[in-house]
């Protein structure tokens, strides 16, 4: 009796993934936006000496709509500031802002973004991470999409650059994880906060609206500040959307198994607003996305075959949409077990005294609980 239920769940979630692959919001063509707009590119950076140079190179290559490129050096202990200072001599739009002590009650990235916004003068604020490479015409396409859909906050879901075997095997799970659960058609049909989605690697917002609703001060203690900000944006009556950013920007989030583990371990559990939701989603990943493959090995039945095939269809559809290699789909059970172990480890870390450490800062469970209120 359980196997048919699992198969039904797998088919339903595969259908959702295929629908998302087909209808996830595509960006508008450049030239359809406000050509009189001015854009401030804002980059929070902490110990980014390996990434900031290319980030600035691609940002600097954007059009004259970019009024300024501001980098907030969040007390880096490496050569980040020196690299930015060298770029200041190459492009007058680039300016380094030296970070100050992190105030109580704030997390590093929201505070850095808030300080960047304080110094920005463009009519639009484009927040990007230091590992982002903007594609040619990215700013124009973002502005055109925001204008076409009448939104004052627009996030672009970036293309994920994968170089190592571990990245190619594991990183596609990010899109699978999100788009087998998030109903992207509803973000256009409804402006309800629960249908908000954002990727902090690339986030455009109108400056006047940003300050009217409080900006990053409203998500000061959030680790998932991107989607939290989009939720707050919608709750304030403003429209916030997330579009496919494959032709807008590329990001190489982590390199190698160790970085992938540490990076997602800090974010996995905090991404859930409630403990019960974490348990529910993990149960889906175990029962629907993992058990069918084990079942085919132990006791092959039609329901398990249907469920496993549905999972592979979902993986393949999302791989094609996001221009990822398709072959890692057949290795799904390995990647899924990695994801489940990562989720459990994240949960245990956040509820231990140690918490998790990222770039020299430590976060504990109280941080997550406060951010969920």
C-alpha cells in the first residue's frame, strides 16, 4: 500500500518540476525597460580575493546605465580591499567602502547590503555576490523584466558554473530541491508572501521602494535574507518576482565537496521557517526521492519503477531548462543521499552549542529561531 502512495507522490512532484521547467519566468529582451534609469551595482565582500577580480571585470563591462559599482569590504582578512583599490584606478565608477564593526542583532550580509544601499545614488539597486559574473546586457534585461511585470524587486536565478566532478554531480540538486516544491506559476498569479522566491546572488530593487519598506533592516538577522526580503516586499504591497537568470548571470557557488558541504550546511536548516516544515520536506526526500531506488534493488515492483522514473524525468527536465549536464540525473540516488545527510548535519549543527562557522563568524540555533519570528 505504501509503494503506490510513494509513486503517486513522485508523479505529482515530477509534474510540478516539468511545469516549472516550462513556465518559470523568462527575462524580457533588453531595450524594453527604462533607458533613463541609473543603476548602482552593490557587492558585499568578505574574504573574496579569489573571486572579486572577475566579478568587477564583468560588472565594469556593463553599459552606461550603471552609474556606480560599490564594494563593501566586510572586514576582510585577505587581499580583497587591495584588489578593489586597484580597480578604482581602472574604472571611476568603482568605489571601495570599508566595513565597520557588525552591530548587535545583525548578520553580516544584510548589514553589508544595508550599508551599500546607504551609499548608493542610483534609482535602482542591483545587489550581486562577489562570485557573480554578469552577462553582457544583464542590467538592461533586468530593468526590462522589472518594467514589463511592474515589479520593484526582481531576482535572477543564476546559471550555476560547475567545473569539478563533485560540483557537476551535486550542485544540480539545488535546482531539483527548489523546483520540485516551489510552484513558480503562482508567483505571477498571486502576490502572497508565501509565493516569494529570490536568489541573493542577483537582486534588483527600486531604491525608493527599498527605503520605504525598510530595506535589509527588516531581515537583519536572517541567513536566508534574499527570500525573506522578497516575502517582506510582498507583505508591504509591492510586487516581487524571481526570473530565470541563465542569460543574466553565472555563479560558481562552491568548488569541491568540502566547500559544498560547509556552504550548504550553514544554510540548509535555516532556510525553513519552522522545524516541522524541515521534517516534512526531509521526509519527502527520503520517502519519495530515495526509497524508490532502494526498493528497485530490494524488491522490484511497478510502483517503485514509476516513482524512480518520475524522479529521473524531473531531474532531466530541470537539467535541460537550466542548461546543466543531463547525465548526473542517473546518479540521483548518490546525490540525494548526500543531500539528506547534509540536511541532518545542518539540523544537528544548528541545535548544538557549536553551531556553524562561516567566514570567521559563528551562528547558532537562537539565530534561526529569532529570524523565523
